[in-house]
C-alpha cells in the first residue's frame, strides 16, 4: 500500500484501489480510533477483539486459533485449496494443517460503494503469523496477526488487527536448527515449496515489496536464503532488492520460468503444472557481480551484432570516412583516447569530430583544462564556417552562433 506524504492519496498494488486520504479513511476506518481502545465490538464476522502486548495490538488467541478448526466446515473452500483442477491450488491437507490455514468471515467495502461505507461479507482464507518461543525445552506459540483474503475476490484482503506486529507466514514451521530457508512472495507459493521440496519455507508479509526492517533479525541465523519471488518484473526487482538487504553472498534467486517465457510465474503455478520444484531450487543463482558477466548474459547481444553488423555501427565522423570504418563510428559505451604531443592538433581534430557529430544530431560535452571556453568556441565556429574570422565578416560569424 502506497500513501503519499504530500497529499494523502493512496494506491494499493494488490487490489488496485486508489483515491484520496478521505476515501481511504472512509473505506477502512481511522487507525487512531482503533488504537484508542484495546477491545472493539465484534460484529459477528471479524476477529476484532484485540489486546495490547509489548506495544502491539494482538488478536484474541482463542478466536484466532479457532479459524484453523473451521476450515473443514467449508467443503467448497477445502476443494479450492486441495483440488488439482483448473483454478485450484493443489495443496495437501496435511500441509494446510501444518501452516494452520483456516477459514473465517470478514466484511469488506462493497465494490463500487466504498464512499457510502457499504460493506459485504466474504468467506476468507486465513493465514496466521505465528511466533514460537522455545525456553527450557518447552515451546509456546502465539498468533501475532491474521492475514485474511477472500477466496473469491483477490482485492478483498486485510491484516487483522490493524496496527499489529509484522511477521512471516509459516515461521512456526521452521525447525530451530535450520540454516537454510526459502522466502516466497505469497502464502500458496510458500506451502507449495515446502510440499514439493521439504525445505523450510515462509512468505513475505505483503507481497514482493514488503520486507520490513522489524523482522530482518529473524533471518540472521540462516547461512543460505532462497528468494523465490514471482518470475515477473516486480518479483525479480524485489528479489534483487531483498538480496542487498539480506546479504548478496547468502542469497540465491530462483527463476520459476527456467528460461521459458511462457513458463509458470510462481511456485504454486509450477506445482499445479507438475514442474520439478526441487530442480528449480537447485538451479537458483546468486545475483552476478555488476562488473562480471557470464557469456550467457551477452550471447543474444553478440548474435545480434554478428547477424546485423550495420546496426552495430555508431554515428559516423563526418569528413573522416576511413577513421569511421576503423572504429565503426561513435558508439555508446566506448571510450576513445586520442594522444599526441603539444600543438600537434588534438584539439583541432576533436573540434572537427564534434562538428560532424553535431550535424548528425549528437551532442558533445567538452572538459577543457588548457584552452578557455571562449577560445574553444571560436575555433569550432571558425571550422564550421571553413574560414578565419575577419573584421569585415564579423556579422557573418555572429549569425553562425545560433546554429551550434
């Protein structure tokens, strides 16, 4: 969710909802009011009973824990989660139980009637964020927050309670001695990876752009982190950004499409299509050094230049055809060094090149440490006019200046 600090306008990248700050508060309520009370009236559809612990709002543990038990009461939802057919998720029931995925009813602003504050009820899949504390051989857990998402409308998603603590979905499934972990973009991807590979897998709090600083310490103990984001521009950009946050040397990026432009976008798609997720995990790569490239990274570029040599030529140096043939013109990304003794004509030659490039529409930038700017400009104007400046021709030279 993006909110402008200048005018309060907002945009949600997940559901595409947008509007003014007034629209946001009218649709979702005023967060300040929620913080003023530790317990809010339950309307029968939402887990709104909360308590404050360590400065964070926490959901009522009994209500939150009951959601996992409610799942099997909704056969249509179970079929959606476990089915192998089109538009079904293919997650095993034992995996759903391990991650404590549940079901609950929540209300959301009715589409098209947000300003009127009309709400409608949705049956939601609940993804709990669970913290597990281990002391003296005993393990205690608490649900710090619930992520609820309508199973029929993706745009209807909320974090319960508002203002709660950030966390990872699936954190409670990670063994205490694990040194490697898979970090995915979504909850279904997380469970798909665990189901297919057996690797500890957790998901980000809110998509490819969400890795809050408050939860980074949880990942400090891992020596290897697999970043399995969606194989699209947003996901791969997020993976590279997270890699710099977490440490490039211990992060590997998984490419779900595996070089196939029509391949699956994410881990859950790959699972449903029967792809080998273990093999994809083994092919994970570190972000290459920005100054070190493998041949595969430039193969296509080389092939283009070999097949279309004329397209690889730069702008010609007008008046110097043989020189242009030798260095293939003025090309981006190349540096040409011109050396010679003092007074041999380096500046004169460069002036001619600049004039020729200017005729081709290419701008040049001069950094002269010997000749003054005025004198340099005079030399170039003189060469452009192909004659020396004379007093009787002063007006003619002046007329050439606007052409440069």
